[in-house]
C-alpha cells in the first residue's frame, strides 16, 4: 500500500501580507502532498532552523498541480512565535514539510446543499473545500458538465470586525452565495455567524443540508448547541497545539464521546482534525 | 564498517541509537519515515496495568529550545499492548523494550509479570518518575528507599534485562543511581524530563492544564549530560544517556562522557528521520577518524 504521508522539502514562492497579521504563502513541492485533500494539514518549518523548535501545523488553503510540481497555499494568522517566524519567510526560502496529515472533510453525496461556516482564520481549510467542491474534484466524471443535481455551496464567514475579514475573494469565486457577519456590525449581519445561520436555517430544507465548520472553540460550541436537536450532519475541523503531528506524542488530545467508555481522548492530528460535531465534548 | 554494537545489561544492540519512551508511540507511527530495523532499539510508550486516559488538554507548550509536556502517561494498558501492538512489533528485527509505570510498587511488579513471557519483549525500562499515589504523590525515584523497592519487585518477577529510568528532579541523582544499582538494575537511563512551567500572560493562566509539565529538548542537554557524567562515575552498570539529543554531535558528547547508548526523543518531532541522521552522522565521524569500534569512544572524556 502506497504511503501518502511523508517528509519532503519545498521552496517558498511568495509570502504575502494580505491583511493585518494575515499572510498567504505559496510553496512548491516536487514530491509529496500531490493528493492532499481539504481538511488536511501539514507540519511546516524553515529548513535548518531549530528556533522555534517545533514545526507548526497549517491547514491547506489550496493545492495545485503545475508542471514544476505541487503548489501548496496557506492562509494563516500570526498568533505567536512560530507563525511570526513563518511570516518572515520569503521567496526562495527552503522549508521542510510533513504531510498530508489528518483526516479530510468527508463529502456526503446525497446532500446537495453544503454550508461552510467559518470564524476568523477558520476560513482557510473551508476555502480549499469550497474550491474542491466547485471544481467537482470528487466527481471527475462530471467535471465541466451541467448536472441536474448541481451542488449549492453557501459560505458563512464571521469575524469580529470588517477589517478582520480575510479570504473573501476566493470564497466569492467558488461559492453559490457568501453570507458575512461581524460582531460589531461593521460589515454584513451584526452578530455572530451562528446567529446568522440560525436565522437562515428556518427557511431551508434540512434534509438536503450538510454543514462543515472551522473556527474558534466558542463558535464551534455555539454551533453544536444550535444544531443539537436538528438532523443536519456537521463536521468540524478542530485545532490543538501539536508537537509530532503524526499521532505519536499524544500532545494534541481532545475529549470525544466513546461508545463503550463514555468518553476518551482523540488526537486532533491523526483522529482528526475533522470530527463529527456530535462527538465533541465540552467542559 | 565500524562496529557500533553495544551491550545494555545483557541486551545486545547493533547500534547505540534507541528511541525515548513517549516520543515514538508504539513504533508503527514512524514506519512511513524510516526503516525501523535500522534502529538499535525501540522503547515504546510507558505502559500501566489498566489503560490510562491521560491529562486534560492543553498538554504541551513550546518553550525556548524545548517543550513542556503533561501528557499524563496516556497509554492503552498492558493487555491492549500485548494484543494489539506487539503483533506488529514482532514483525520487526529490532529489540522492543517495554517502558513500565505504576501508581504503587505492586503495579510495577504485576506489569513486569505480564510482559515477561510475551514473545518479542526484549527488556523492560522502569519509569520511576511516576508519583507514588499511595505515598502522597512523591515520585518513586525521588528517594532511594522507594526506588529500591520498585526495582527489587520488578527484578523478582523477570529474567529480562531491567533498565531503570531516573528522574532528574532530585537532589542527588548519583545517589539514587547507586541505590538502584544495588537493588539489581541491569542498566540505567537518564534523564527523564525536568519539571517546568509556562504562563499565558494575556489570560493569566498556565499554558498547561496540569500547570506543570516535563521539559525536554535542547534546553535540558547540559543538565542531562552532567548527570550522566556524574552517574557514570558512581556505578558499574551501563548508562543510557537521554536529554536534548538532536544530532550525532550531541550523541557523541554523551558517549564520550560514558554513556553506552542514547535515547532520541524530542528530536523525532522536529524530524521523524532524526534517528537515522544521527546514526549516519555517528558512522561518518568514526569512519573519518578510523575508529573501528564504538567502545574506542565510550567513556573517553579527558578530565
């Protein structure tokens, strides 16, 4: 069995400051990650550097095949030492990549209205998913065809304020509709993105819906409460600090339901990062 | 080709590169990256009698040249290890060492009894940094009496080589080492992690849910090296050096002060192929200097 997960090196193409503290970085790999799927991530580090010590996990924002190799794109926010170091990378810098890692988003073929709900930097993995769905990459036999059961993708993007909204251009390109919310009302709906969804859900056929989400823990928790009594499948991409990224160190554990034990710890890197929202447990 | 083989208390290794417990899972996790059979030995995640859930998150935080971990000894338990992990490990041609832990002295004994007859278990590494829950939580390895008790009990039920992994969070590690040797340990490994802490200045809470955790990585290497040197000068049994080893150069420092072998831990997170790079670096160093046997290096510190 071919092992898709591996270690490789890449070259930074560019690393662009797109908004305050937010960067889009693209890099070229000649091996590995060719078939990296939405929801997966990589562990990335600058080659030859041990400070910061650990690699950082970044969700895939884009995966493109070119003549030169595979191009990976990341949209990330500088939140600490590691992401700050990544933001200093420029074209030509060499990086080491471990990936593709984690379980991707699972597409549900009998649900044709996909809702992607993102808070803040959670927009990154869901944008790649939106592009993947729009290009019908899971249905190669239907690409370029007008199909009767065309998929509808609605993207809900929430941020604290208008200036914090990132990644809008890409989602507008690939989604049927984009719904924006800001906590302070400076753009779109005034309120949280889950409040916006709640309003809209009233007018939608739940039997055709499936939800995918990524964002701050508080948002995911609200979402889980919102859909608790609804029969809408929902997958969420979770996050925890990581060291190994491959399920060996047990550092990134989160609490999940367990059929026989009641609950157990699962690894975000290897059992996730995508989880069924109904399996998540909250303190 | 230089001879890298070493003898750890009766266990013969083809080279001195071992993987540190807790950093290498149960071995199979690293199979995509290296040929596991190239290693000197694999030491698996510490095993308790019953499965342990481990600590609530957050469990890890990076620090300067290191990281803190408070995993909480999460493991599948000895029964699941034997049934679910050993079958794969038996397919390998590298010694598998079971690290064992306990909340009371009897637990160590019972785990040793369960593991001894299992085909493929080449040795036991006894983790005495665990809190002795029956005595208020002081680590077994913090005083000679409790360390001796654990080691004697394990030795009484096994004929496998017994390596005892020492805690550095003690006043005099050489004294503990001597005590453990007198209790019958076949080899020692040191050091385990050093207790440390890190704080989130925005939320004003510890970064770890457990508050404190074990420090590992390059930051601890000077302490580990000093402790290995101190212990080597006090005991006759082989000493395995652990603590912040990132490359062949670090490995050589430990061998030169007297370690017979080393364990590679945190380095595996930085590069899952670290162990093999270290092995190749060691060979290159020896070939360049026409050193034919690793024992020409071990314990050759001039001072």
